[in-house]
């Protein structure tokens, strides 16, 4: 890459190796490459956080308050790219979904975001009917327990679903660690984990709003 400031080879870093000017981001870089990490599910979260903090310091807006407009724009674009990569890789569910998306398999929010008439060659993972029925029954049981103010039953349901979610994610981690990952099997696990997580999020939202509180 040629530096926009000194017009010499800038190198591969955020700053020009020659003049130190912040460089525009590589828009083709995936989230792992942004942090200089290999594409894999099992990453060192402490190392990821260290890299994120170090890069954030370099891109801090105060450093570019009086800089050239191109430098301010480049730092902003770098920050947006960095924060998106951090939010994706720092949590296991979005990290797993992202790894699958890099292989053309969609199981997350983007799986249902295609616009009408848009051509998309990515494979959307189907949802097992048994899973849908299971989650529906769980939601009905939760609603009934909350309507009765049965806190013990609510806690039991939440604990059971959390255990199911954790089991699926453990299988996802093992799947990615295999010598030849079965991406279809991993995707199926991720679909189940996403439904369980949604149940847990809804249960938590109900709890915070005070629904079903015993009188």
C-alpha cells in the first residue's frame, strides 16, 4: 500500500512505516486479520483484548483532532472496522457464526437479512422442526410459570435451557477443533444455541421488567 501522505510504501500496519500517518483500512480484511490472528474458534481472549486496547490507543480521536482530514477519516474508518471485529470475535456465539459465514454458511441475523430479489450464494441453515416445537413448549411453560408467580419453576426452566445452550456451544468448540470440521453439524448446533440464547434473553428481559413476579 502506498501512503497517502508521503507517497511511499506504507507497509501493512495501521500507521505508515515511513512517516507514521494513519492508513485507511484494508476493506478486504476479515475480522481475524484485523487483529493479526489466525481464523479459528479457540482464541486467546486475553490476547485479543490486549491487541484491541493497543490498537484503540493508536486510533484514539484525540490523536487526530488537529490532523489532516484524510488522517481523521482513515482513523474513523479504522476504528469502525476495529470495533466491529472486536464485538464479533470477543463473544463465542458471534465468533462461531462469523467463522461459518466465511465458509458460506449463514446461521445468524444475516441469514434473514437478504433483500427481496437479491442474489445470495450463501447457504442458510434450516431449522429442525423438533427444535422449534421444543422452544415453543419452553416458552409456553415459562409464560405459565410466570403467570402463576412460580419463581422456582422459572428458575428451573432457565437453568435447563442454559445447560442446553452450554452443551451446544461445547459441541461447537469441539467441532471447530476437529481435524476436519463438519461445518453442517456445527451449523446445526449453532442454530440450536441461537434459539436457546434467544429464550434466555427473553426470560431475562421479562425478569427485569417484573413480569410474573409473585404477589
